[in-house]
């Protein structure tokens, strides 16, 4: 993509309405535009990152054996009346009627609808276990929407639902989701800590929230500092293995880590004093096991091995896809702008032409641009007729992890500059070597086959 043909409405000044870093930088970088309180249009750059995040979520869900579908945003109120939640959910639910005076709602979550789908099509325990998920827009009418996409009213969420015959099988599904979530967040360059949480309106005896530590987090968190030393890494897990998934759960939840809602000062006091930490955290996902709460209320049963009907054991597992974008920025920025991790960056590298209109630099930039694309990379070429400082400022603001700078003086020696946005380190090398370096950096992220060793 060339900047002269792209829609990137960057702002020079900080918007007055933005209270936190992610909101401010998303507006300045031309990623979103507010249409109403807590409701945003996703402009091309923001939408590109959103799709990158969703792709990682989809890949890790399907790696774990979970099956995607798509449910509608509008739901019939009668389903929620069956479960008993229609009146209990509160004013966050947007209720409406169609022209026939039928009660509808804009879905804040999908436990009732997925239970209806299950009971309509699954009859036998032989069809279990089953995990269905989708990535869909939700709406919760927050009384005070703020902080941009971090606490909006309309948001994109992955919500998955598990159906099992027994509690033990349902708890394995719970553990399987915890493992897949750890992989998902680490691929995005985040450390998301699973913390004991409260079930809230969804319910559930077992529930963990995943929180990213950040000063602007809405939750106060208490944790053992040892938990921040844990990483999932590139280990391979058999998702069908009860023992392997249970071992990961124990590894990542055996140390104290709780939100303020479930904090127990007496238990926390047992953590060695030098390891006790308090901070703020941003919730980016939550997993629930709630047994037969919905299946009993809505008649979601299967014929068991002994021929009798039993309600299925269920769980619900969510990832805040649009919220993740804000959380990533909160954890990855400096005073010049965003610093995207390689896994979610909208473009893999920016190309800056220092002398637009000069035949040699134009040709060199075109060649680098074409070669990067040929190797499976997605470059953004700043081909505007603008001063170098303005081009660098734009690249720093939008936060691409790498920048190739091309100018006549360097080209005379067959050199370009390759700059790392996170460290600021710049190296001079040939265009060929710069391309090869980027290919090596992104090979494990994108699954590329490296051409140059």
C-alpha cells in the first residue's frame, strides 16, 4: 500500500476527549472515529489491526479443536425469558421491538442462543464433547462509556461455548480454553495473567479473567510477582490430553493472582512480602464453567449411555477482540506513538523515500516494495512529497515495527537504513540484506519459508 493512495487521517494534536494513551493514539493515528458515545467507526488502519487480532484468535481456537459459526446480533427476547435473564440483566441490555411488536435485544452475549441451537440439533452423548464459537459484535449500554475501545458500548468479542456430558469433561474444556488463551495472547506480544474472578451475570463456579497489567486498567489486581516470570512459549500441547491441560492450568493459576472483586487479604498475606504486588489491570478475556445453569432452564439434554436424558454441562469463554487492540497499545507505546508487536502490526514495515521524484530513489523504493510483497510481507510505502521529518513522525505515530529509509546518498553506496521502532537501533545495509533480515524476523510470525539464509 502507498500512502498517497491510502486513507490515513492522522492528527497532529492530542484530542481533548481522549483520557488514556490508547484512545489518544488511536484517534491521532487515524484508526477510529467516534460516531456516538462508545460507538466507533473502524478506519482502514484500525480495521487492519482488528483483523490481524481476529485471525490469531481464530487460528488458536481452531488449533484447540473449536468450531466457528456465526450468530446474529439481534436475539429474540423469549430465549432470555426461558433462561430467566431477560429481566435480571439490567439496563445494559438494549431492548427493542420490530414492526410486529416482537421483543428483541441487541445481544450482549450468546448463552441462550447457542443453547437453543444445541438443543435443536444434538440429541446423543455420542456427539459430545462440542465447542462452538463465533466472533461477533456485541452491545452493552454502559452508563459511562469511556477510554475509547477499552470501554465502549459496541465491541467485537469472541465468545465460545462448550457442551459436555460430565463435569470432569467440562472442566477439561475449561482448561483447554485457558491453554489456548495463553497461546493467543503471547502471539500478540502480551502477557495476560489468569486471575480468579467473579462470575457476574453470566454465572459460574469456576471463572478466571485474563488481565494485562497497565496503569490505566479498570481493575485493581493483587498478585505474586513470580507469575510474571511465566511464559507459555512455543511448547506443544495435546489439547485432548487431560493431564497436559491440567498441568498448564496449575502452573499458571497456583500462584496468587486475583482481581479486587475476589481478593482475599488473608490468603495474600501468605505470599512472601517481597513478592506481593498490587497494580491495575485491563481485562481482555474471561472463561466460565457454569454447569447446567442454562441447559436445565432451556431443556438442552442428551441421551446418556444408560438411555436416560441428562442436561449437558456447559461453559462460556470470551475474548475481547476490539478491547485487545487498546490493551496492546497501552502496553506498547512511547512518547512518539504506538509500537506494534510483529504479530499484530497493520503493516510489517514502512518504506520512507527521502527524495520523492528522484529517479534512483523512486526506482529503489519501488523495487524494495515489490520484493517485500513477493516474499509475503505487507509494506506501507510513504511516497508522499513531504519533508523527511514529517514522514518519520507519521511512521513513529502509527507504530510499524520496522522502517526502511531510502535516500540518494545511501543508494550511492548501495545502502539503506533499517530501523527498529522499539529499540530505535538503525543499521546500514544493502536493500537485499534489509529484505532478508525482515523475512527472517517475520518467518516464525507468518509461517514464511525464508529464501535467503
